[in-house]
C-alpha cells in the first residue's frame, strides 16, 4: 500500500474540498495518469486504496466490508511512504457522511462508499452562539486556523453534549467511527456564531468502529466567536 506525504499544493487543493467525516476525506485523484480512490487524513496523508479489494455499491454490508478492509490494510504495517514526485493531483470528493451525496466513481463505473451515511439528520440555524468540539489525530489540524480557531467550510465537529462520552483519543475514534490508526487525542474548541447553518447527524458504524456519537457538519466557513480562542488541548490516548 502506498501513502503520500502531500506537498503544499496538494494540501491546498484538499482543504478546499469538504470532509467525508471528521478528519478524513474519500477522494478520487490522478496518479501517474491513472485515476484512483484515496483515503486522505488531515489533508496531508493520502493512502492508495485502489488495490485492496474494495467493492462498489451502496449496500450497508458492502460499505462495512470496505471500511474493515481499509483498517486491516492500515494496521498491517505494509506501507510504502512516498515523499517526492509524482504526487496525486486533480482531487474530487467522492462523498460526505451528512450533506454531500455519494457520487459515481467514473474510473470504476460505480459508487464507492467506505462509511455509512449519518442517520437522523437535522438541519438548524443556530438561534444563539454555541460551542462545538473537534477531535483529531493531528496538531495542527489543517481545517482549524491555528491563531483564531476558525474553521474551513465543509468541516465536521461535535456538539458540547458529546464531551462526557469522549474522555480519550481512542474513544473519539470509536464514537465517531474514524479510519484512524492513531488516537484522535487533539481537542479543538470553537464557539459557532448565532445564525450559522448546521446539519446534525448520528454516526453510523464504520471502519470496524461502533459509532453512535452525534456529529455536526458546517457547510460554510465559521469564524470563531470565542476571543481569545481556547488553545488546543491533548486528551489521554486511552
């Protein structure tokens, strides 16, 4: 399995796209003239998932098997890390768990899904400022402004009600069903202004994790209303 540590040009292209879920993107990209599906973590690590036997289709059993294949491959330790050219380019998002529909994969002739869509989706316009949280395996997190704590468009967070259920980084991975092989121990806090459009959903099982948490999708960029911002903190890993 190949993994690229992406250059700044590729990172800029990826942060301009929405997320598939908190901290990750399922994208299609061109590598040496070949279009491939990639799993991208924090817009900076792209993992080639083209050759691990993923199945096309939107049947839940297919999606769950795809997620397990990805995690099994990542945990196998057989990774060739690529630092230089040629790098993936021409990224296109293949789907998001709440607001962006899954789309056909032109290269494969079907739909590739690795995470079940969120259920019980609710759309609201916030009547007042509200605090949200983000859990990441990375610091800095590419979608969080390091100075202000503001967020890029298309970013996933969690409501304040999730805090009692996420005491550690490993718990965050399980509760938000993330495709991580590292604990999501870096904790970011943002106060989202009144009037912001937010989509809430429950996290379905994926990547061998149970899910069950509540996630929130922020379609538009959000300016942190908390001044000064709360510094990023570190949860225990386990």
